[in-house]
C-alpha cells in the first residue's frame, strides 16, 4: 500500500506531498490540473522511463519518493535475492539530475532500473484505457482462470515439478555439450594416451642416461683398465713387484735410521689403500664386462621414446609428461562418468516430462470444467456495466508445457449476442476493455490479494446507473486492496473513502499544480461542480450532499 508520495520539480509540480490511505482514494480535478503528471511521477518511481523534458527547473533535480507499507506482502525473498534491506515501511526514490542521469534507490540502496521495475510491478498496478496490456499477457489470463477454478494446490505441484524438470533439462544440455566436445577429441586423446602409457614410468631418466653413456664408453674404459692391470701385475716390471722391492729397501734402511720407521708405516698404509682401489677398479670393470648390447639397445629405445614424446608435447621433463598423461586419463574417465550421468539424466527427465504432461492435462480438465462458470460471472458484471449484448468465450489451445501448464488461453468477445466473435484485445473498444479489466480484477480480488490498484479515468464513456454500478464494483475492490481512482464522474467520486483534489494556482508569477485532501464540506462543493460546473447552484449542492449520503449508506 502507498502511504506517502512526494514529487519535486516535475512539469507543473514544484513540490507535491500527499498521504494515501487504505480503501478507495479518489482524485478529481479539472482537465490539465496535473492529475496525469502526478501519475507520471508515480510511474517513474516504479521504474518506468523518465522523460527529462518534464523537468520544471533544468538546474534542479527531479525527485519522486514513495513510502510503501509492504507488511502484508511476500516480498522478503525478493529483497533478499536483490540484496536489499527489508523494512515493512520501505522507501523508493527516483532522481533525475540536471545532466539527465537517472538514479534509483530502495531504502537508500542504489538499484538498477530493471530491479526497480520488477519491484514496482509487485507493488502497484496502474490501469488506464490505453494500458490494457494485461489482456495480452497469457499469464494474466491463466491466472484469472486458475483463481476462479481454485487450482492453487495443483499449480504449486505442477510449478515445483516443472522447475525441477527445467533445471534437470539444463543440466542435461550442459552434459551433452561437454560429452560431444570431449567425444570429438576422444580418438586423438586415446592414441596419445596409448603412447604415453607405453612408456616405462619406473625408469629414472637421469640414471638411464648415465648408464647408457657408460655403455657407449665401455670399450675404451675396459682397454684402459686392462692396461692398468698389466702395469700393476707384470711379474718383472709391474708396479706391485717394484713396490715390494722398494719397501724392502726402505725396511733395511729403517734398521739403521729409526726416523725412517714412521715413513715405512706410511708406505704400508698407502699400499693398503692402493690394494683397495685396485679391487674397486676390478669391480667396476666387471660391471662393464657384463653389460650386453641387448640391455643397451632396450635402454636406448626407452630413452628415445621419452625424448620423442617430450618434444612432441612440448614439455620440459618427465614430470610434465606424466602430468599430461594423468590429465588425459582423467578426461577419459570423466567422459565415461559424463556418459553415465547423461544416460541417467535422460531417463530421469523423460520420467519428469511424463509427469508434467499428466499434471498439465489435469490442469486443462479443471480449467475447462470451470470456464463456463467464469464466463457466466463475467457476463453478469458486464450487463451491469452497460454491455448487455456482449458475450465472452474462453478457449484453451494445447501448447508445449510452460511454467503454468500447457494451455494457451484465447479470450473471444462478441458485442452482438454471439453472432460474430473476435479476440478481446482486437474486438473491444477502449471503454469495453476497461470494463472487462475491472470485472476481471474484481473477480480475482475475491480469490487473492492485489497490490495497490490505480485506475486512470476507467469510467470514460459511462454515465448514469452504469457509473453508479461501476463505482460499487470499485468500492468492493477497495475492501481487499488499496485503490487510487482518477475520475471526472460524481457517481464515482462519492464512493471515496478519501477524496483528493488536484488544482492549479499562481505562485510568484508562475503556475503550479497542487493537491489537497477535501473535507466533507469541500467534497460537497467539488461534487456539485462536477455535476453542474462553476459556480454550483444550491440545487447542485443539495444533490451532491444527497449522493454522498446515499453512497455512505450503501457502503455500510
């Protein structure tokens, strides 16, 4: 519900403040007084396009601020989803700077215009003769039928399953896309993976390269070691023979010179170390003697395979090559997983679709069974509104399942008792469309709660008893929703719970638009002027007072 509206610097409005109330708020005033400008301001704060040409003073901001009581709405989830601070009394502000920049705020938090418009649709429904867009909205037409049919529980069940089905379908599409993408490269990947898996992954490349270098230098090494052995072991000139002879000489000399005894011991130590090194040389030589060509060829083949694949895949070492192998192995396993998930999800979504179609058929049957009663109720109200020759026909055309079932509702209207038919939005005049929408909203208000309803001269083209009956319908609407009604008809104005008047006056040599709430005496005078014009006669004043008293009695 709108609690307060503040408009600044908009066309004829310099500053306009008004407090709205529950029930029926009626706004009257002469043509051109500023009623439509006020509605433009309200539309702006609800997210509609701002016309900068309507700025009254180009050097000041255009500001529209509205306070809403949203305590009886279910908007907490919306506020949470949009990361907005929730408050039962929420304030929406729209600003247009002199440079033409638009800014919007909800409880002082900046918001995008699309978020503001989405919120606005949930708070206020503005209706005028030129804004019967809801009749073009398939969702609105289905909502009317379902509210009348009491399909809420069935719709909730259908909606829950439909959302689940669409979510699973989206997941399935992603899986199928991933599968096809990975499948395209599967043959290439498997071939490359087969080459990598054929490598000896227990092989230490550093040790293998060293061992191969040893093999390739084997002959020269063994030749040198053999020559060394001959130098050492020759019976006449070998180093061992000469060392033994030299030691004997040193030992004899040490008998005469005690200081040579220490040197003799050093020689013995050196001899032991020499003998140990000769043993090491023999063992190394044995390793080379037992290395065969087959072993070297196998080692060379393994190393060649490694270096070829490292070059092919542009990696620096064995670790990077192993990481590539493991990644391709994971992709291969992932492809198998995706295939299994895809097949399971195909089966699941097929089952869900079958359930969805079954629920959609149940919805269709319920809708068709209740449409005659809805049509009868609509036609009864249309007769009260002066459309006694009009007939309504509602047909359901099967479609693919959507969020609200698998039906496309077609509303047909005949203005000649059923002799010729056409789609409502094409067949009906502006006035007829307005009366139809009023009837639809009234019937829906008996089943659900509307946001604030704004009617802009919905009574155009009606008068007399029809206007009185229309006022009664709007008054009934206002018992379940806040209604703001702009009207030129006294029969409508007398039904108000609160009556406001928009008027123009001069201030500091300038024309400005103002609004005020009327007292009971002011209401009598305003309605008398609506009946007869200015100035109203005593008869018109008495008639106005009578209309107000009658409306009060009927409301009670």
